C-alpha cells in the first residue's frame, strides 16, 4: 500500500492528480482526514472526542478551532511510512 502521505497532501498545492493506491480514489486532504481506511485506528480517538459534544459531520474550521489538541494527537499517531 502506497497512499500519498498526509504531510504531502496537507502542504501541497496540487493534489488533484494524486490517487490513493489502495482504493484508487482521489487523495485529497479531506479524504485523508475523514475517509482514509489506512488511518482508521488513529481516527477513532478523534471521533470519540468530537462525538462527545458535536454531531457529525463537522466543518474543518470547527475541527481545528475546537479540537486542535485532539487533531494534533491524531496526526502525531499516524505512521506516515504506511501511507
């Protein structure tokens, strides 16, 4: 499995031609954060924190403004070598 790393997706201006090798879906920042099966385990902690007080889906603005600590923990727990 050779998905585009989250770091390169987050910091790249040109993500329109990138695809996830495991699903062949377009690899966007939103897809990596919300829908990448390869970070599902890491996402569970973030989802649990958000669902205590919010209903899904939430905007990226709310995610970063209200849950920045949880989001930081989520990204720190991702093993980028596996993406």
